[in-house]
């Protein structure tokens, strides 16, 4: 774990005056909302260096770290926020999320409970506590918290999805199905379709219904992506790519459950390529194992074990495939390399410039770049935008007609 001293600045910044803290804070918030989390972190660190007792900057710093999965640093920032303001109405909830991502579920549960002491009607804290309770098989607590969510926001379809998940986990599908029906009544949307399809597939229930929901979600998101243009993209539009990856993963899982292994692999592999999701890695490992591709299965299970998304301990599964603890460790290192490779491209530029920039590119149905838009960063790297336009991503879409993504 990374100690707090790694990023807590011990002395005031020498380059700014304390009166500049509000302006720096505003710029950092703008960077955060623009999705430029590295710049936001730099900005919030300057703010807390100038104003160590700033009422909310430590919390915002933690959120920026959390967005980059830098969970240990996020935890330290949220804990510092609580020291600065023990009655913070946000920090305990965010601390709970960071602890959850680190799989420190008992501590996460305590943080969410603490949040509810300050804000008893915080539906997010109730929902987060219910989710962690489900992970820990604390079903009475989970049910109580989900009922609180429904009392606070009775038209929240997500709460009914979670309630259905609880009933499925305790082996009561006859009670889960009405909750699913209620969720659909409240919100017949791609998000709810996908989540219900995933639950049904995970528990081998009503696979025809699951496939209808899943295909509807995929088709809806793909159609939306086809209408988007790089020059007019919003943050929500870009997030649709992650949504599509999750939807592809669900549809792949359904095909896996139906022993359609080639189709399952096409969808889940595309999902993992886009996001390197731990859930997709686990499902892809299942497909490879069913296809007797055991080396590939072991690698993807190791990738899943590396991820904060996977609640289930996959070591027993891995132990059935690997010959030693040393081999498991080698696989996890190999997976880290595979993830890094998936997240980087080489443009072949002879430039020696170094720096950071944010550029949005559109990838068309033939895997070529359809457009590039400079967002922010060092101007010395602006030429990279043109180099990106000629790059071939060689992405394999799982089915026609392919969407575009960004």
C-alpha cells in the first residue's frame, strides 16, 4: 500500500499565494468534470498545500484518485478529509467505496454505516451498504438497506434489481422475478435490460428472456454510438463505450451459458479489449476453459484475480489449473503486462517530446480513425492527433453491423 506521505505535501507550495487557492480549486474541479483526472489531482494537491484545512478539497482529491483506480491514495485523501472535517457529509461514503475497491469489505461497511449516522436518508450510502452486505452474504442487512432505498426513492428501478439479486442469492427465484418485473415497469431502459439479463444469465434462469433483454440493450447502445461525431461528443457519450463493453460481456455470458462458445468468445473478448474489465476477464477464462484452452484460461483468471471488481476468490479455481504458487504469480505479472499492452499504442513517431495530452478519437467500423479532437495537454504533443488519424486499431467487432467507438 502507498503511504499517505507519498502525496501529502508537508509544506506550502512556494509558487502560489494562499489567495490563489479558490482559483486553483475551480480549475481542478473543471479538470475533474472534463475527465482529466491527472490534471485534477495536480490541482487539488496544490489547493491542499496552500490550504490544508480546505473544507472539501481532500475529498475531491480522493475522488480523482478513485477515478484512476489509485485506491490507496484515495483512501488516504478521504481519511485526511475526515481529520479536517469529522462531520463531512461526503467523505465516509467515498472512503467506503475506496475500501470496497480494495476488497476491505468490513471496513467499507463500517464507513457506509458512519455515513448514515450523519445523513440517515442518504440513498447512496444505503445502496452501497446493501451491496457490500450482499457481497458478505449478510442478507438481512442487505434487505433492510434496500428497503430503505425504496422508501427514500420508491421509483428507483436499480433498487428492485438489487432486491432481485438478493433473492436469487438466497435461492428464492420465485421472489426475484416479481422484483425484476417491477424494475422493468419503472425503467425499460438499456441499463436495466442489461442488469436484469446479467442476473438471469448468472443464475441460469429464463435464458430466452435474458437474451432478449441483452440484445435490446446492445442494439440500443450501438445505435446511439453510430450517431455520434467526435466534434460534438460529451462526457456521457464517451461513457457509452464502457456501457457497450458491459453489454457485450453480458450477451457473451448468455451465449456461454447456452454453450455457444465461439459467439461467447467474440462478445466477451471485444468487451475485455475495450476495458480490460476483471468481470470480462473471468468470463473469458470460463469460455477458454470450456474450449480446453487451459493456458489462455489460466491467464484470464489471473487477470480477473488482479481486478478489484471480482469479489469471489479465484485462487481455488486457479489452483486447479496451475502447478505452483510461483506459476500463479508469473501469470499475474504476465497479465499486468497484457493489460499495459492493451492500453498503449505505438505511433512510430520520431518525436522526442514528452508530456501528457487528452485526445478523443473516433474508431469506425473498419477499425480506422474517423476523427480526432484535441482536448487538453502540452501543445508539443498536438502533432500526435494527426499521427493517430492514420493508426489502425485492428479491433474485431463481435457482430455486424459494427458500431463506432471513442
